[in-house]
C-alpha cells in the first residue's frame, strides 16, 4: 500500500542551469528529460504540481545590464529565456504522457496560455502540470520570487527548491568539506546568515505567508518522489 503523499499540491522551482547538463549554456534535452521523469514520478503519486524554471542557462538580466544593456530590456530578455525552458520541459513531459500547460506572465497566446488564476487552478485540479513562465512579468524580480508568488496564488503547501546539493549548509559544501547541513532552519536565520537558498524577497514572501521551502538535490534519482513519500535528506525552511 502506498502511503499518502506528504503534500497534495506543491511548487517545484528549478534554475535554468539545471537544464543545461554539462554544456555550460542552453538546453540539454536528455537532462530536461531526466528532470521530467522525476516530475512524472511525483505526478504519478497523485500530487498536483506547479513548476517555475529560471532562465539563467540562456540569459540573466543583471549580466546583460552589467555589460551595458538597459536593465528592464535585459530583464525582459531573461523572462523570455524562461519561456523557452518552459516549452522544453512541456515537450519532455508530454512525451511521457503527462498533461501539461505552459502559462506565461507575459501574453504570447500562440505560444503559451495567459495567466488567469482560476483557470490555472482548474488545470491543477484536473491533474495537469502547470509550468509558470516569464517570471512575474516584471523586471527587477527573479524566478525565485515568481515561484513563491505563484505558489501562494495556487495555494501550494510547499515550495520544492531543487539544487545540486541535498539541503542548506552553513557554508558552501562544494568548497568546504566540514560544511554542516541544517535539518530545518527559520526564514529569519536564512536572511540573517545570508544563506543562499533563494533571494531575500522570495524568502520574505514565503515567510509572510507561512509557505515552507524544501531544499533538496535534483541530482539524486527518485529524490523528489522520496521526500513526498516521507524519506530522504533535505532542509526545510519554515
Ligand atoms: N526575470 C525578471 N522578472 C521576473 C523573473 C525573471 O526580470 O519576475 C529575469 C531576470 O533578468 C533574471 C532572468 O529573468 O535574471 C532569469 O531568471 P533567474 O535569474 O531567476 O533564473 P535562474 O537563476 O533561476 O536560472
């Protein structure tokens, strides 16, 4: 008998870089497929899934503006990059028979649905994965904030932040071998200690709405599903 999943509706946030594999840039379709399989395995538990994918594998507004581009234009380019990533994920999920909608914060009706909250909720109720693209639709924000915003709007019970490591550490575990992982930590500690979980505005938005953030490793096969089944290592920010 399958235990009841820990949460009924969740937001999965991944960075654009998670989709580039070892290439250093852009999209690596086998990597997109690997992540899509992880998503499908959680969908198969009956969990309703929202997703936000960053755009950093293609374009980051801050980098563009540091090189002389006008900031808001550069940010719109970053938002468009997230749409490409969302379409790649949609394609991989649909290839596995998972019904899926890309919902864009910037209207582009030929490419993706516009964001209409009640309609998105309906998709979730019908078991479709909703990928929220184009961030919040506003420059000066990040996809971490977009994920937190949509998670609140969709009444998700938690945000799953997929990273390269299995939680939040007191120092960078890639650099320091004595880094210690937190089992759980408060939003305020994340902010005060300036730990790299999500950017400060996203953490504050999660805190103000009591939305737990679960930081886990996307590189661990079956890890996402395991946490929903009550196993595995991760850090919960709450
Ligand atoms: N962006 C934006 N508003 C948003 C979300 C994203 O302007 O609401 C732009 C911003 O320029 C950002 C880029 O889109 O650098 C890509 O998003 P992000 O850096 O969050 O991607 P990630 O680091 O998660 O891959």
